[in-house]
C-alpha cells in the first residue's frame, strides 16, 4: 500500500523537505516528509508530521491514511484502523481508505466487515489493480453483474386490410 518513492533520499534532499515543512506546516509539505521518514523507519518523526498534517487538513483523508501507514508499519493495527476510520468519516468513498480498512479488519478478525470494505473499494474503482490483487489475496469474490433482462421489441398490430392496398378505381366501360 505504499505510495512513497522507492529511492532513499540523500541528507540534503531530506533537509529540503524538512525546510519546506518548517516554512509552511499547513501546506502539503507534510506528505513527502512523512513518507521519507516512514521509508527511513523514523516512525516518531513521521507520526508527528502526520498529526500536523491531520490538523492542517481536517477534511482530507490523505494525512490520516499516511498516519495509519505509520502505525501499520509498526504493527499497531488497532491504531492504524482508528485512523483509517477517521479518514472514512471525512471521505466515505475514498478507495485507498476503504482498501486499507478492509485489510486491517480482515487481519483483525473482522472478516465480513473487511470483505465488505474491499468490495466497496472495488466498486469505487473496478480497474484499480491494487484492490483487485487484495480481493484475490483474501479470496473475496467479486459479485457478477446480474444478467440484463431481455428487452422484447413491441409487436405492432397488423395494419387494417383497407389500408394495405389502395382502393381500385372503377373506370366506366363504354359499350
């Protein structure tokens, strides 16, 4: 579920992220910095930055999801699920939040609820490969769409007999 860059940042690059965040803590600068800290295993710093992101962006799911990832990376699944549920309160249809909630719920023994959330994530974006992979991994069957009911063409009433052929004109015959 990682959306963070795969490369390790140099100390200079990390310092730039820290400076950007320090310059404007209410901006989106929290995200790359928290992801960098998470990638480096610096969970306490990642948590602090994420919490500031949650405070600065209370109506966005992203900071809570990132905080949930920090908790999940430390095997604190219960705390991670609390944050994911908070993300779903502000954005109920967020596919990443639904997906993460589903996985955490299944891991926590809430099979039915977890499967339902994975299906909601699928319904939000049926083409999302990460969701499809998780559905397969947890053996959640994707509901097949119901077969469409056949639409029968209306049967037209036969035209009246008089309307079929024009009336024959009578021509007087001279004798």
